[in-house]
C-alpha cells in the first residue's frame, strides 16, 4: 500500500470509528427509508435494461460468429473480436446481479469463469461430445472460452483462421458457445418478467429480502469478482508469486484494463442509482446512506465516491495489458488493488453497519 493509500485508509478508519454512536442513533431512520422505490429503480432502470442490452449484444455477436464461420477470414475475425469485446463490456454491468434464477442456475459461472481450460476445450472439439451446460465444462465456456477460440488458437490471425477453414469442428464449438450463452441469458430475462414482482414486494430488512440479498451480492461481486479475480489473484495477493495467466481476457490481453475499468464503473453506477441506459439517477445505496445520515459532519456516500475516484486513478495507471504490467512492474497492480480494497472495507463494514444489513457469505481472505 503506497503512502497516499495509507493516509486515506487511516482517515476513513478514524472517521468512522468516531461515528459508531451516530450509526446506532439512526436505526429508526433506517426503518423509515422507502425500500420499494430503491427496488423499483434497481429492477426497472438498471437490472432489466442491462440484461436487455446484453442480450442484444449477444445476438450481434452470434451474427458475427455466423458470418465468420461461413467464410473464415482475417477481417471477419477482427470484426468478431470487436463484437466479443463489446458484449464482454456490457457483461461487466450484470455479473453482480446474482439473484433470482441467475443464482439458481449459476449463470455467472456459465458465462465468465477464467482462466479457461484450453486443453478441455480442445478435447471437447476433438470428441464432439460435450454439454456446455454441464458443470464439468465450467471453465470451457462463456467469454473466456470465446477469448481462446478467437485469439488463442495460434500465434497470429492467419493461423487462427486456418483452424476454422481446415476443421469444421472448431466452427461448431464457437457456434455452440454463443448459443449456450444466449440460451441462458434468455432464461434470466424471461424469469425477471415474473420474478420482478417478488423482487419489488420483498421490502423487509431480513436476510432473504431483496435489498439485503442484492446488497450482499453487490459487495460479494465487488470483493471477489472485481477486486480478487480481476486484480488480486493475477497480482499474487493470495499466492506466493503473481499469476499473470489468470487475468481476464488472457488471450486478448490488451483489454484486461478496459474490462476492469468497466466493472468498476458499473459498480459505481449501481451504488449511485444511475440508470443503465441514460444519465438519470434514482434511489441507490448512496441515497439510502444519505437518508440515514451517519453524522452531521460527514457523509459515507460522499467518502465512497471519493474512494471510487482514487481507485479509478490507480487503475488507470496500469498498463492496458495486465500480463505485461505484472511481469514488468507488479507494484502498480498492487496500488490498484489497495485502492479497491479500501472500498471493500467501506462497503462491507461501514455501509452494512449503517444499513443494518448482515453479511450473508463466508469471507475466506479477510477484509
């Protein structure tokens, strides 16, 4: 942790230690907050529009795959790569919504488990006998598998295209990957048309209520999906040495930072209650915190937004290619991790305490 991170972390820690009494005194305000309006903004202005946009991006990606597999070429491969990245960026806005049917079917596990298992992918292609919805293929499907199929089969685009020209089974696997992704995404969208009412009506402050579950899902994703998976694990935070092969989009490599920044923005927007497809704002976790008003001297939501700014600054300093950054100067990855980690503490300790919400998942690596 660099000096300015230490100072900021110390400031936040001291500040909220001094506010513990204020948090307790505002418990009645917590109960008066209109959770229905919060849930309505989440469902109708953030979650459902994001899923709809993501589904459209998958359809575009499928069309690009169809064009490429019909007449494989370097140009069409480059176009396919662009559609893959466009859809992958939108995915960053919905991976946190592990609630409802998405949780039941392990939707995020079907879409974005990395690193992908290239050997398993090649075994599947060779045998032709595979079920991409079977969890035995958890690391041979979704965006990471597409990454390998588009960017990782060979050292250059011409050689990658040759695979598809020479072996139709590669085209079949590519098509089956996107078909499975579309199928599962459609299941989630259809479920939300029914689940929405249950989601909106669950306004109590209980472990299974919508606000509590969604808040926990948000924090879990921020801590594990963003902080750990995108930054911490590749940078070696949880291992003896750095693990550069575990970065997101390993085979494309130069978009790992883009995806991480997109994910950070997505969580910031959700925290702030920003509508997915416009610049309007509704109720979010930030307005919930503002309503409670931890103390007259400070505002937790403002402090969190300031720390978001710091995290964005640190992450922007990382090379576009995370593998290159880790192998040449891993310290910058660690600085980005430290900045994001301060947010984890703010969410998991200060925010949950203020909202009187309990953590509903097991923490294996501490705060």
